[in-house]
C-alpha cells in the first residue's frame, strides 16, 4: 500500500511540474495515435503493423516517460541555469534533462502528407489522412484518422527486349526479381530490383553502371487494383554505363606515401611486369610474390565488383598496410573497353615497441603486478609476415591469510604469422581472407616460493583460413607442451601425497598433438535478424600414432617416456552451440548448449589436467564457484572446511539461457538459468560419485540469478549474482533447494550467493 501511495504522489508531482514552463497559448505535446479504417470492404491490411509503421513516421517525438512519468522533462524544469553555463546545473538540465516538446512544433499537415506518401509507396494508392487534436490541462494529443484504400498488386512486369549484351543479361536474371506477378506493389521492391540488377551487372564488367540508370514505370490504369511495370533505361544514360570492361594493366605502388610519392614521374611503360603485374617499389621493401598471391584482378580478366572488394579486404587483412586505395582509369584502345587498375598502398610502420604494466588483486588476498614488453615486425621476411616477440613477468604477494605464498612468473613468447600456406598442403582461397600459416614458441617459469616451480615449453605450427567472414577453420598440425615441476618443498609434497587432484595439477606432462577447430558466427556480419547462431567445434588428439608405434600400454605398466616423462595419449572433442533470439528492439534471449568429452588410453591412464573439463564460474554455472562443481555427485567441501577447487572431469554438459534487457542508456540487466556438470569416464576412488552413468541427469546442478552489465559496445563490464536451485551432491534430502532458500539469513547468503565480476558477456 505504501508503495502505491508513493507512486501516486510521484505521478501527481510529475503531472504538475511538466507543464509549469509551457508558454501561454501553447501546450505540451504528449504523442499521437493512428487510427486506421478500410476505405472499402475489399481493403485488407495488417492493422497492427501498419499502424506501428505510420506512428514511427510522426515527428517530433514526445518527451520520454517511464510509467507515465516524464522524469527528464521534470529535471529540465526543476533546474534553473542559463544555457551558456557549463557547470553541474547545465549538465543536469541539458544533458540529463530534456526540454518540453511543444504542440506548436507539431506540423499536422506535413505528418499527414508523409503518411499518405508512405501508403502510396506501399501500394495503397489514393488513401487519405486527417489529423485531429485534443488539448486538456495544457497537454495536446494528436489523432490521425487514416482511410486506407485497397492495395494494388502486380499484374505484369516487362523488361527491355533490345539486342545487346546488357539487355540479355537483364532478361536472363529476371527470375530472381522481387517484382513478381501477384505480389503487392511497393517502392521498396522497385529499389531492391534496381540494386539487384546493378549488382549483377557489376559482376559482368559494367564498371560505370549505376542504379539510377534504370527507371521502372508503373501503369496503375489497367484496372482491378493492379499495375503493369516496365523496367527500362533512362534516355540520357551515358554509353560507357552500358558496356562491360576488362582489366588492361594492374599497377601496384607498393610503398606509396601521399605526402612524398610522385606517381606522375613514373614511366609506367618502362616498368617490367612480374607475373603480369607492374610493381613500383624502388627500395624493394616487399617481395613481389606477395601481390600475385593477394590481388585478384589479372590482366585481361573481366572487371567484377566482388574481385574489387576481395582484393581490398585481402590487402587490409595483411596488417602491413595503413591505407589502401584503388583507382580505375579508362584505357584508350581500338579493340574493346579496358581499365587500368592502380593500387596505392601506404605501409604502416614496420616495427613497433610497446610496454604494458598492470596491477592486480585477487580474492586470496594476493596483490601484484604484470609487465610485458612487445616487439612487432610487420614485414619480417618482406612478404607481410607478422613477427611478435613478447617478454613478460609478474609478481604476486599475499598480504594476509594463513599461507603467505609469493609467486613469480616470467617468460618469452615468439609468434610468426605468414600470409600464405607454407607446406605441402593447398587451401583454396577464393574469398576476401588470406590463409595464414602460424608458428609459435614459448617458455615460462612459474615459481611459488613456499611450494614449487613449474617450467613449461610450448611449440605450435598450423594453418588458419576462412571460407567467409562467418566461417573460420584452424588446423594446428603441431601442438606441443612440455611441463616439468621442480623445487617442490617438503611441506607442499605432503599436501601432494594426500590430495591427488592437487598433485595432478602440477604433474610432469608431455603433449604432442594435433588440434582442429571450426567456428561459425552469424553475428560476424551486423544484422537485424530475429535469430542468430554461433557454433564452435574442435577435435584434439595427442600421442595416438606414437602410442601405436611404440606399443605403449600404461595399464600393463609399459609406459613410454619422452625427456624422462610419459607422453600423453588421448582424444578429446568439444562442441559449443549458441542461439540468440531478438525480442523487440533492445532485448535478447541467449541460449547455449555445450558438450565435451576426453578419452585417455594407451600411454595414459588419465587425461592431462590442462585438457580436462571444469564446471562453475563466471562463464559457466554462475551459482557455483569457479571450477569447483562436481564431478558428478562428488562434493569437495566448502569454504569453512576442506574446500578444494579445480575439480576436473572427462565429460562436460552445460545448458544455459539468459534474458538480456535494456534498463537505461548503456546499462543492461539479465536474468539467467544455468545447468550442467562434469563427470569422469572411469571410477575415481578419491572422488566417489564422479563417474558418468545412465543416471547422469540426477547429477545436474542448476543455478539462477540476476546480472547487471555496462555495455559501451567496444567492451562490457559484467556483474552476476547467482544462487543454486539444485545441488547434485546432496544425498540425505531433496537435491532441489526451493524449500531451503533464505535470502534473509546471513549464513545462507554467505554459503550460497556467488558474485561473479567479469569483462564481456558469458557467451
């Protein structure tokens, strides 16, 4: 009752304050309604959609309101400050607040004309719109009464029947036209048809052709609310727009500087051709082989707009050029129309050096810093190869807590990306993305002064390519990782002897494998589709050929070693499917299904720790602490007793759904439900209940919660609060928590409310 009284008072206050500064003889414009009625019994239309479309055309837009209260207008009226001021009051009044939209600013006749024009464009010819207003308490509301005629439909569409290449092409592609017999006439369809024909002609060499060269005449006098449409060329179309062109010469200015380069001084006739291209690079900064691999146009090839775009995208994706520009010039020939293609390529600085320093604090009372020094060469071997060397280091110190552990880490990463396929493999490259060969190597030392030191070496070699902007493939032919622990203190060794999970997290490892990953993302191209999808799948195999060749068998105690360490032998697969459904303008229902499994055999009794699956955390089941859930019905304890995080499994299932909705400005909210767990494939005597069985659904954990996000497009700051609805490890009572949820109990909140802070969306 109290809340209703407060809401009533606010409403009354808002009603009084929003009109107090309205000039005499004027009123506050509160909005407009569109009322549609069919002019005849045969006039049929979608009343809801058409009303909404016409209401969106009305200008100006009234002051914004929340629950009927115009808060921004109230703020504008309450703050008194001159417009030339720049202080806090100015910011409140003119940035947070909003001036009143006056009735005198509403041009009813113009809005009516715009509505009738839109109806004409939709085929509702000779419709009418009449405006009316109601003024009460210095507020004006407008009503537009619209009489809608029967919509005209297409009877016939006629294309030019002249002889000539361009006319034949237009006739041959008419099957894909949006102008179909029986469809409703719309101006949008006419525009789409002109753009479609233009796009197809651009693919057939008609470089100068443009949509404005076409006109579509509409004859609405044929009767029965139908129209005949005539697609034809305008009478004043230039001749060059109607002929197709081929490429004569391709001239590449490989080291072009807009401020210093003088292209007029270059005698193009004296420039020798390399594989058909004329390359101007006086200082020989680039290997000439780069350009035949990257450019698409060939001498004497047909001009195609897709080749034009593809070449530009390839040059940009190389990462070596700061600016890329292309120009086409007519060539005076006696045979057929020809174009010279000029590429002006401005290189980015070849070398760069950057230093990054960051501070950190963790929930285990550790504070510290990370430092990295990055050196980059964008043209390492003169073929646009990107080489990066990174030296990094960090230090963490626990300032409180029972265990004072100081951590030092440092290492070196070397990465080389080559914009072509190096090796015996061939990858077809008919799109805008240049296939890449990548080589990386790294070394890291990780030391905890009271526990242990880890030394690790990483090597990788593989390929990365795209079939389109939505699809990406990565094939890592060599994925090697060697980890060796040293300097284990006696006290920490005792902990390892009693905790097998902790021991496995720092065990010796040699992984010699191969990884293939496929990714599809429909949102890689911005769109307004209701449904969007993301799919990522990978297969990771290691040591299988080596295990078969050597006859390795860990179960028979015939384990083979590399560098004194058993090599890992396994196969691992993972699939991640996501669906995004747009609800209204600013709301999205995002859903995710993830599954993965790893199987060790031959030389390995268990999967490598870093290749296993974990459950719980900011991007997983958010009602449980990171990597602490499971496996299965096993319970690792809680914060008050022997809680042990990092509970790995061989199988993982994750199902999650999240409703994302806009609150105000860049602030978004979320309501989520997460479910799933991890399991082992084999019995684990140290973790009873961990094995995957036919009753795996009984081991599902379920959590829910609320989230708050600050989304400024280029990054997202996220806070999620989750709590469990189902705990799989409960054995003496129902696993569902509904009857045990107590938000008012501080102990329950301490044990069940999980706060996750992160950058970016969870999926």
